[in-house]
């Protein structure tokens, strides 16, 4: 398998999960602006959507979309327990978090990446994100991870997306539980390794 990624982008989440699961996969860096990979390929031919992550499988197939890639990787190493058992209530809860993270948090950051963002657009985007982060904060009170006591794929994704808050100067000081959660995740051995592999510093 090969993961197409861009440092610090949402593709960091599948890398964290691949490391946590002990999966031996290759990595190919994508220049999103020019749509070329470090290996010299035209990335838009690999993923016509033009965005990372994309996972190339042994079969020749390409998987895209963060929640699906995360689910696929976790299912390759069930003993790592990064996703509850298929059909269980807990699995649907984790999937709910994956979808929330993708649709509400990840995409909530989109206007902020588009430069230059008009001040009103930034204000609106930050205000929406603050509400969603407050919801995460509330849910995390009294539990270690989004799905409960155990780290799952949803945490890798949520951690990755929330790490962008610092870059965009979004104040998280009102979300104490989220800050503790970010710190907890950033101390995991495999998370540190993943950040290091992408040349990133510790986030929280
Ligand atoms: N829905 C997609 C969103 C992926 C996405 O937004 N990726 C960003 C990086 S975090 C990207 O590649 N942006 C560049 C672009 O879309 O041109 C997914 O879940 O994979």
C-alpha cells in the first residue's frame, strides 16, 4: 500500500493509524499546488478529486476520503483495536465521530485555507468552528477519547484537524478538555513518530 500525503494535512490521520496498527506502507508526498508527487507522478491521475489522502492498494485500486481510508487501515490490523467490531454499537459511534470530524470540523476549516479570506468570512468560519469544538469539549468531559476509554481512528482524525487551530490562531483556551485531549494524544509514541515523519512539531 502507498499513502499519498501532504505534511500536516488530513493525510496525517491515516499515517498515525498506519503507525499505530504497525502497517508497513509506503508514503509519497504530494505537492497539492502542482499536483505532482515526490515520485514524479501526476497526482490528479491518481486521485481525480485532487486532494490528499489517497491510498493505493495492492490490488491497484485507489481509496480516497479520510473516514474510509481510516476504516480500511484499521480493518487490516483488527488486533490493534483502533476501531470497534463491525456491527457493534461502539463502531457506529466511532463512525459518527468520523463523519462529524469530516463534515463539521475538517470542512469547517476550509474557508480559512483560502487566502485571502475576507474578514467577515473568517469571523463566521471561526465562530462556527468554536461552536463545534465546544461540542467536542463537552463530549470529552469524563472520558479519555471520543469513543470512550480507548484511542480509535476518530481520535487520529480529530487530533489532526484540531491541530490546525494553532496555525489559524483559533483560541482553544476556552476548551480545556479539548486541550488536555490534544496533549494526551500528542504524547502517544506513534503520534510523535508520525509528526516527526512529516517534519512537524508537537501540536498542543
Ligand atoms: N473529503 C476529503 C477532503 C480531503 C481534503 O480536504 N484534503 C485537503 C488537505 S487536508 C486537500 O488535499 N486540499 C487540496 C485540494 O483540495 O486541492 C477527504 O475526506 O479525504
